[in-house]
């Protein structure tokens, strides 16, 4: 009984890679819809009613991205209305909606990726391939929250010293530049101190071990095999040109034959794998609690 985030990091990373890669390189409306649906559903299942501001921000971004395309592209035969002598077409609008849905879906998947793939799990993946790359990656991930926290402290200290004026935009910009300058110096000094400390502790002189040991279990192998199988089916349908789409000059969205339907079904199961795993773990947990 494991949640999706408790599976081996390699299996989790392969899932995000296959889902986002398929969505980016084949923005078929069916693929895009499944991507957005699965990403939002898993994010809500995982986080509940939290991150309301993130949902609102993504909704606003979706509307903006969908509205930009018909304003700059006037291709298509179905004219909805004319704005400043420029025709706004249905095809351009739907293309913008499809593109923005694909981008928002991928952003949601990346949000889940950052929550699941912690620095230790990423180090487990990249440490064997390239220890130096894993070190740079871990340091970058570590400095992101440290940089944010330190910048707040510097900003609050400058406010306490009276270096800001209320309702003065120019003074706020100057204050932000001062904070940024201080943070650049702090980041460089911290990096030098960290490098000297690691050299003093003998980093790179021997084999590096992981903080957390991740082993491949039977469930990890099954999950990885299912991900690759579903991905291959979907890619085969795309390569066979069974999932064709077009918006200009007319809208054409086709899922040809059994192969095309299998490709869509395989991708649908693929994006729902984390949700299925979460549901299974929740059901088992409730069953075991009822037996106590």
C-alpha cells in the first residue's frame, strides 16, 4: 500500500517525462484535454482544497493565452466578428484554447513534479550518471528557498531602517535593486563557503552514497512496465498518423481506426495512473482502519 510519491524515483520520473513529452510533441485536442484533466485532478487529489491562488492564477493565464492567439492570428474561414478591421476567427480561437490548455496542463504536471521529486530523489537519479551534475542540481535546489528566505530578511531589515517610503514606486524599485545587489553578494559568498566546506570534508575523494536508499520493488517494476507500454502504444498511434488534427483553414480532428482509439485510451490510462494508485492506497487504508 504505497502512494504514487512513494514509488521509486525512476518510475515517477519516467511517468512525468512520458506524459509531458507526449503532450508537448502531439498537441492533439484529445491528448491536450486528457493532459489538462489528469493534471488538475491529480493536483487536487494530492493537495485537496489548498493552493486556491494557484488555481486562480492558472485560470487567468489560460484565459490570457487563449485570447492572445485570435488577436494576432487571423487565419481560418469562420469569422466570428471584426475588431479594428481584423477578423477574429473561430479556428484561431480554438487553436488558442488548445494551446493554452496544453501549456496549463504541463504547468500543473510540473507543479506535481516539484512536490514529488525532491532534491534527494533527483540526486538518486542523476548521482549515478553524473555526480557533478547532481551536485550542481542539489545546490541549485537548495539555494532557491534559501535565497527567497534571505531576501525577505534583507527587505524587512531595510524597512525597519526606514529606507522605504510609503506609496512611492520609485523608492520601492530602488529598494528592490538594493536587495537584489545584497542577495547576489550573499549568494556568491555562500557558494564559496559551501565549496570550501565540501573540499575540507573530502568531497569527491570516494564513492558518494545517497541519503535515502531507494530500492526497486515488484510494484515499481510493474508501474515502470505499464508506463512504457502505454507510452509505446500512444507513440505508435501518433507515428502511424492515426491522430491527426488541424485548425487552419478548417478544423479537422481525427482519431482514425482502432489504432487511433487505442492510442487515446492508452494515454488516458497513462495520465490516470497516479490517481488510480492514490485511490487504491486510500481504499486499502480505509479497509485496514475498519478492521481495527
